[in-house]
C-alpha cells in the first residue's frame, strides 16, 4: 500500500503536508462507482500549483459528475522525489494515493515554457513512458495537456497523445464522455484518438506531419486519418453563466496565493502587441457585478478565507468597475475580509477608484508603462501617455501613497538606447513630481522601483515575427539603465536573460525541440524556472548534441509568408491581422482598443458577427 510507504518518509522532507492530501474541500469518492479517472497534473510544486485558478475550476467541474473523479498531482520537490525513487514510490494522486498508472487521463496544465522538463520528470516518476509512441495500444493513461502554452504545442508533440485548445469547461467533459464510450466498447488508444480529433478544440499531433526546407524552415504540413486541417480552440460564450466552483480545496500549508479567487472577466480589449494572453483569450467577456459578488460571498463562506483576489487580465477594464468594487467592499469590510486587486492601468485611474483601492490596499501601487518613451509605447500599442502616468501618480501621491513600482520590458522591437535611458528619466520625473506636490505624505520620502523583464516574442501576437535580443545586447542595455539612474530613490531590478532566451526558443519552437527537451531532462534539467535549479549550460549542451541551433528560434526575423509551427491551430485571431499589426508597429502607430473601434482581428467571424466586448 502506497499510503504506508509515504507516511514512513513524510517527516524526512520539508512541508510534508504537500504530499498526503486530506485537505478540507478535497473530493474523495468510491472507486467502485467511478467510470473515468482524471489526474490533473501541475508541473511545479504544490505551493505554486494550488494557487492556480484553472485547476480549481476544472477539479470541481469534473467532480460534479458522480461517475468521474479528478485528483490533483504536483511535481515533488527534490528531497521528496529522491525518497520516492529510493523507496519505489511512483507518482500518485493526492486524493486516493493511487499511482498515476491507474488513471485514465494524465492531464497537464501548461502555464509556462520552463516547466516542460518537469512534465517528462513527472511521467518518468509515474512509470509512464515519456514518449507517446512507447505507450502501446492500451486505452488507459491518455496523456493530454491544456493551458496557454499549448497554443504552440509542437515542442511537446512527441510526449502527448492530445492537446486541448482553448477553454476547458465544456470540452473536457466531452472528451471524457467519448473516452467512456470507447472504454465500454473495448477500443484501443488509436481508435479513441482518431475520433477524439473530431471534437472541436482537440489536437492529436500524431495525425500531423511536418517537412522542412534545407534552411530549417517548414516546407509543408500533411494531415492524416481525417483529422481537421485546422484545429479551432474552444470558448465559453455565456461567461456570466459558466460553471464556477463555490468551494476550493484549502491547503494545510501556506501556498503562493493563499486566498480565494474570483474570475471577473476573460480576454482583453487592449491589443498590446507583445501580450500573448491578450490575444489567445479573446473574445472579451465579463461577469455581471451580481455574479461576482455572489461567487465571492460563496467562496469566502465555504472556505473560511479572509482574503479574496479578483482574477483577470485587466480588472479595471470591467465596464462596472466602480459599482463592482463598491459592492464588494461593502461585503468584505463588514466581514473583515481583505480584497486583493491586480496591477492597474494608468489610463482609467481616477480619484474615485483610488478611494476604493485605499480601503483594500495599503502598500505601494504598481503600474506598467512597459517602455521608457512615448514612441516605443506606441510601437507596442500600450496606448498610455506620459501625461496619464503622471496624472495617476499625482492622484496616488495626493491620496497618501509614497511608493510606486514601474514595470518595463527590455529588448522590444525597434528599441534604441534612447528608450532605455527613457526608463530612468521617466522614473526621475515621477520622483520630481512627488516633491512638487504640497500635500504629499509628510515625513516620508518617495521610492520608485524600476522592474524590467526581457522581451520574449510569443506565438499569436503581432511580435511573433520578431527576433529576441541576444544575451550580450540585453546585458549591455541593463548596464546602460543602471548607469542612467542618478538617485537612490530609484531602484532597478531585472530578470536573468538566460531564462528569457530559453523561454523564447521553447515558445516559438517546432517538433525538432522534442529531443532537445528530452536530452536536457536526461542531463538533470528540471524546475527550470527556479534559479537554484536552472542549468543553462546543460540546455546548451542538449541543443548542440541534437544538432539544433537555439538562435534559429530566438534570434531570427521570421518572414510573413513563412509557415509557422502553430499556423494550423486557430485561436480566432487571423495571421493577416498579426502581419498588419506588425507593420503598423514598425510605423509607431497605435490601434484603438476594442471598445473604441473594432480592429478586425478575426474574432467576430467565430462569434456570430459580434464581439463580446
């Protein structure tokens, strides 16, 4: 029995409660009454995975069906993994403590490219063949994945039986229903996958074959077994009535986001040209204020959490933001619940909104101008002016705040040294503004933080055609930024460019990267998003041994007419739109957001001639 083996070693590891289950809100079922078992796998630690909203939604949704059982699975930390291997303990589901080999579906959520090696490690730890081709004809252990990274699943194609594109609330159950039919008929894996490929949103990579030109670009794609030429993502049309759980599993141990979370809208109206999420989650849909308030109340009452966060890409774009916050604050204040808000946009920030925020947030405010000059903000379609930023900072300082964090990206298309220096100059103008305000907070100095991330070109964005800066160029720009700061009132931080380089390669890669990922994993690569585990040199060895040049994917300008690894996947935004927006970007011209003017991105063709914005 696995339980006895696990309990013997638990006190030898950090945070043993990660590995034993039994939390309040977890779902336990009678296995004899279950027809289909789904292992929901998060390829990172319990602390991170238990913070993920998508897992909470689909876990509860599947478990609403009496004859289906969804269990949670997380990547064990290094100390527990070693003990598992030493004691022949396979990876298991937290609810039943059964090995993953006893599950029908092994489903991963792919949130970040640097978790890919963890997928291989988890499959290996479970005793499931890493390559899909090695799993035989048996219908059990269907390895699948969803999440934002599967908008380009090709670097993972050799490891998965199928991918789920788009939103999972409907398609996951359709897939499980089909599986149950085939299970009762005694079908094999191939027969199930062939029919599964006919479900909208299901991509079965074995039915798609790529050929390549001598220069490494894709020459053709052939499709077999009647699979669709183009796989369309799934969306939920009536977002206000979509399933949402009224209870979450409450962990024993502290997790990264240890609170209730309510999704207030999905999609984005903005069209920032660097932002993949803003495009792949279109169309824009929002929940009504009444629905949001009801779900907030239900979650807080059922879980006992004293903090709730509002989840979205841009909460302040909700059409009833002020009314919504007023009603939520009335409830949260009366129940002594803390309301957590995400980063805010400077172009719809008002004194009225600040007064509401002051009731729920006591620390500094965070804004994302993204670029240091107006020219570059126009290139990326940020649609935020310096005047709006300064007005927002003025409102904040006059309202009692003395700390501001500014997010920027480094290495954006068309970026010059003037744009880098512009970050420091903009931060300096914020400092100067603080001291020009007579009714600023007394007795406190201002603190402005500049946080920079290296730009990563992503699929399904207007910048998918752009190269990433080399490591040497990023390091040069980082030094230039630091040298441009002239006061201790401004602090600068940045991300490791080596991490961003690998992220870019994996984001825009094709199937030739499958063997690179496998080779890197065999060399000990895992938890690549954790600085203490990241082995950039081992990754470079893997690329060299597999005869693959990372520069081909990260540092090369892609032609508009080139066949891309994700061109056969339809996320409702046309390639023609991305080409048009890329050209517009190089002219430093902005595109209005969706509420101001439709930019003909392609969504309306799939939504009955109208957008949900």
